[in-house]
C-alpha cells in the first residue's frame, strides 16, 4: 500500500469534520456573554446546556432532510455535542459510574429539545409556541421581554440558516445572527 492509500484509509471523513466544525461554531455562539449578561440565560450548567442545545438544534433543524451528506454531518454534530457533554460532566467531577446515567438523561433531554424545536420552527414558524418553549427551557422563570427577545433571535437565526445553501453550511461556518438585547 502506498502512502496515499494509507492516508485515505485513516483520514477523517469530510462529514465528520464538518459536524465537529459546526459544533465548535455553535458552542462559540452559545458562549457569547450577552446571552448571560443581558439575555436572561442563567450562567449555570443548566443554562449553558440549554443554550448550547438550542444552537446545536438550530443547525440540526437546517441539516434535516437535506440528503446523505447533511444527515451524516448532523450525526457527527450530535456526536460531537454528546462528547462535549461527557467531557463537561467529567470536568465537573462526576464519577465514571455516574457519567453513563447522566449522559443518558442529557441525551434524552437533547433529543426532546430537537423534536420540540422542530415542531415550532416550522415551516412555518410557530412564534407563540417558540416563546413558550424558550420560557420553559432556556429562560425558565425569565421576564416576558427576555423570552420575546430570545425568541426573535432564534426565529431570525433559523430563517438565516434556512436561506443559507446547504453546500455552504457543509463547507463553512454558519453566519450566526447577532444577539441584541436592548437595555431598558
């Protein structure tokens, strides 16, 4: 076997690389301070889980039903997120015996979020349903104004992702909408 055959055998598939890149992009977007400082998201493990899940879900929603490469990329994105959750649990000091149980619960929660967001993101988008979902997950106990602002951001981001050609999304980072929360 020549070096090019070995390189091809042991190289990472493009869809897996794309999924990892999309996860890194979603994580970077979910880390923006304004979500926590001005947007009402609690800076806690639960708040971060919800915001990371929201951004991953927006990408999964866009990749859904877009062909085999998008499906493989979506699976790689999901897998990268689960690996990140596993690492975060271990960093928080969760013991090896408990990680599996906690990961199962988090995976089920993420799967539930994906289904719930798919239902309200449409098309067409169900704005009251989106606000209700955000109010009981990402912004539990937040002010109505904060819920409306985050729902507007989510709807605009979903629209922007929907208008991005799938080939562009599979090859490049998404253009996230800026989160803008006006101070009262």
